């Protein structure tokens, strides 16, 4: 069988279980999932024993020592299926190299790795988008939606002073004016506005002296331990005096680094899980997380939350800045992470896609939400 037959001078393949496996019970049955590849299979005690046996690189024929009561053809078939479902990996294979590239994630426990990589498979190119009206009807058939506001009705209510006198300044007007836009005008975003958006959101605005570590970065959004793991990439579609392309923003020196020329709006739609309204935006900004920056300081899984929270801080700052500039900002988490990472030539482990924000020129009749 191919899974057992050696290559070159009769050498036999070396196999090991994937380091990305999680077992759990579901619907009264045991399941095994490879969170790196998104594969889930039904499991049995025999499968657990087989995978436990491959705790290190072993020759495939060694499994006969464990499954001596099974026929050779049955053993070969089992090994082949385990490889096909990415539960067993071959030394030197693409999947083995991909898992080797995840070594930094050993700084955090399995729950962080599981959540991060398993949720990268939520959107795939070519998957049909649901009709919003029919989707809402399906949800309502499940039952009424949860209460949108929580209240303690039996407790004493304490009236607060009127906030109206505090609203006569620019800051509250910007906060109250922040909306998410899904429709854009055909005009071009000015390079000056792009510059302001980038600097006020992701630019380095100062330095902070940290005991033992020297001067660390300051930005307009907070970062746990001043690690600042967030990087940002810009897909420029309609920006005045800037060729269409993909750029990396260097926040320390406040400049763009061109990575690719001639990006098309159709590609941006694909990367945003085929959300057609993205087609007419002027620029899309994808935030990534460089995880080793945080792992170096914090060796526990809760630190993963801080990276996600930080992406949220930056996104709100971006939307408020866009509102202040009179633009039409938006944000979206509907992203095809592996495709974006491939376009940016990221490994998806040490640096990985987190969140996206974008902007366009306001449409004369645009509605917001």
C-alpha cells in the first residue's frame, strides 16, 4: 500500500501523529479534530490507541506491533485513512513543515491554539453567502432572539444628570456619528486622508521607557505590556496619487511599503468572503497579529485575548477617525484568512490575520447601521 511502501532504496516512511489534535464528546460520540486542517472524524478507543502509539516518528510497519491481531491489509488501510484525514503526518511533508512552523505557539496552552487555528476555517472561497432575509427567518424559527438590553427592574432606579450640555463639542459629535457603511461613492480617497487614517490609528506616536527593556512604542490604542503585536496592510483600490496595490504600513517611519502592484476590487471581494459591497470601497486595511511579540513576555493562554482586544481597539479608533474626516468607514471579520495570508506571504502561525477595516467616500444617498 502506498501509505506503507517506502520511496527510494526501499526506505520506509516515518509517521507521527499530528500535534494539532483535540478529542471531545459530541452527540454521545467521541470526535477527533485536527484544528490546523479543519478535519473532524468519528473516533474509537482503537483510534486513540493508534494515535497514542505514534507519539514520535515511527516506521509505519511498527504499527503491526500494536495491531498484531488485525490483517496486514486492514492495518495498511487504517494508516492510509489516518494520513488522508491529516491525523498522521509523514516526516518531511508539507503538513509536517507547517506544524514545525507553529513551534512558537507552544508558549501558550492548547486552548489558545485550538481556538485560533480552528476558527480560520469559518470562510472559504466559493462558499455561498446566505440570503439575509431567509437567514433571519431561519433564526426566528429557532426561537425569539435574546433580550438586547439587560435591566434589574426590581432594583431602585437612580436618575442621572442630563448629558445634553456636554454634547456641544466635536468629540461627542464624532462618537455619535460613528456608523458602519456598506455603500460608497465613486470618488477617490485623498492621499492626505489615507495618511491621517494610518497615523492616528496605527502610527507610532511616542516612546515609553520601560524598566530593563528600554524605550517601547506608544500608539493611540493600548497594548498589553506595550508589545504592540498588530501590523496593518492596505489594499489600495481608489486612492488619489497612489497606484493600486497592496502595501504594508510602517508605523514607526510613517510610510507605505509596496508589496504588490495592480490589485483588483474583485480580489478584495473574494478575500472578504464574497461580500459584494466591499467592491466599491476605496481602501481595505487588514490587521494581523505577530504573536511571538506577546508570547515572549506572556507565557499563558489568556494573553491571546489581549491580541484580539487590541485589534478591536484599533478598529474603533479607525472608524472614529474616518467619521471625523467625513468618510464612510466599516469593519468586517468575514475574511478568508488562508487566502489573505497567502497573498501577503505570511506563514499564518507567527503572523496571522485577525480583523479588517475599510473606508470609502460617502455615497450621496448612503444609509448606515
